[in-house]
């Protein structure tokens, strides 16, 4: 069997999404997600100009060899652009192999380790009260786990909070990066009261998650982790940038609040120390940004040795193709923790058909051969690409800070 063609499909049914479609001489094709928020076209070019020409004529069954070919063969290894491109090829090839085997993808990974996949939803509010209303709505939908983010008094725009109540949160919203002003002090003084209010209103059983979104220094993260211990968070996410992995030793010294990290990682080397030294509890490196199923399986297997669980990134800037592949992976992976779920727009749902289903706070991937997600190219063409940037953040004195 041979790969006879491959193409990149860019569509914007609500937000920009990039899909790679690989076709074989058997008529079977596979698709992979190649979306990198705010840098989409760089991955499109990497695929079209540098990867696709090397795939034609290759045997699609040789997933591992093609992975090594694209990773080692590039000479310039790692990084979000190349690892997202490699991921799209990898997922499309696993889709093809599972379709040819006429098996749902999780069967190729080793079969079910669980019947359903627990997900967490996003409850956000301009203030604590409106966030509690959103938590209630999620509980009514059946969610057992909810990420809570609220506006901070004195800060105009903060991460994870939609500008208008009830509207979906979409960070990449303008043709040039919008500039936000951030105050760590105002945030640290306010956010513990959010968790207190959630526990008082909904009790102890609900899993509460929160995304700090890389905005604290290690000692500030240690303070927050310690202060929120009474509220038994499921996790505190990205509490400090993780380029310097050993920074988490300081946080670990001060708090037992579980820590999740990794949505910006694209390699085992980005988290080896964090995992090996038990500095985190959940690894979030998603299939689309960390080199596909082939590479994320290595990260998950390594994490399992240290009892670190998976907690895949699943924001709407990862397409339904990524969600489909992730849910198959989540169904198999022994050290599964939780899966992020942010509903895609109705337009996106119409462009991407999928076998995965939500029920009562859990997903099942479906029994369709492959990863169970497909793209309607004609419909996709109705939504052309729109330039969109993620915002940047400045401290009140104008210092550039982490968004
Ligand atoms: C966030 C993301 O969902 C999350 O955990 O950190 O929404 C993140 O801001 C976006 O994926 C950035 O593109
Ligand atoms: Mg996050």
C-alpha cells in the first residue's frame, strides 16, 4: 500500500482549524489535526512545503518509521511547529491503520482500560456569583468535574473569562494581539474566595479545577497552592511557566495541591524532570502538539512509572479530530486522569462529523473504525481562514508578562 496524496485543509467555522488528509492507493484515507493557535499558517507551510513531498509513495502502515523519519530526518528537532506537523501525519496514519483493520483506534492501542472517559467542563463568570451559576449549569448537564475561572476585581480582562456572560470564551479574537493588563496581587487576593464559594455551594464531591495560565512566579504559586489546600482542588494548572522544570521543587515544598502542566509541551524532554522527580501529578501534553499518538504514548508510559496521570489539553483550538484521537487514547491509557472538554461551535460540529458522544459528564469514543472523526471539505470551504492572534499581557507598570 502507498500514500498517493496528502493535502492541508484550513477552515474557520468559529475559529481557525487546520486538518491534514492523507490518501492511499487502497482508497482508504486518514485525517489528523494540525492546529496551532495563532500560528496556524506556519504549520500549513511546514506540511505543504516540507513534509507532504516526502510522504508520497511511502507505506502508510510504517507509522513508527515515518515518525522517526520526520523527527530525526528534519535535523532541527522539537518545537511547536514541527511537532504539530508530525502529529497530524501520525494521527492520520493511525486512522488509516485502524480503518484497514476495521477496528476503533483504542483497540489498536491495547483495548479498553475503562468504559467511559471523565471530562471537565469550563465554568466561567465575570464575577464569583455568575461563575457559580455556570457551575450549576454544568452539574445539571452531568459534569462531575468543572474548571472554574472568574473575573478579578480591578482587572479588566483575565484568562478564561468570556467578555460577555453566557458567551463562549475564545482567546484568539483579533487581527493583531490585544494587550491586557494583569495584577498578580489582585488575583492572589481574590481567587481563593472563588473556590471557597464553590465548595460552600456545591459541597465536597464535585471535582474543581483551575487554570492559573502561567501567571505566577514559583513562590507565588507556592503561596496560592498552600492557601487553596482546604478546598481540595482536583488540580491547579500551569501555575508557573515550566521551561525551568526544577522551579516546581519550590512549589512542591510548600503545598499538596495537585499540579497539572504540559499543554505547551511538545516532547518528553519538556517534562522528564517534572515527572521523574514527582513534581507534577497530571501531564497535559496533547496529541496534536506533542508529536501525535506515537510520541504521547511514550510520554504517558513514562509518566505511568511515576504514577503521574494524563490530563489532556482539550480547548477549542484543538479540532474535533484531536478530540476523537484523544478519547480513544483516554479509553486505553492505564494512567488516565481526566480529559478537558470545551464544546466546539455548532458550525465546527457541522464541518467535522464524529462518533464520540457525551453523556452525564463522560465521553465514549464510538466503535467506528479509525478515530471516528471526518471532515466535510465542501462545507469547510465555506469558512475561509481569518487572521487571529492570542493576546499579550502586561503588568500594571507596563512590564510584558505571561498571558
Ligand atoms: C487553556 C487554553 O484550556 C486551557 O487549559 O490553557 O485554552 C489555552 O489558553 C489555549 O489553548 C491557547 O491557545
Ligand atoms: Mg490551560
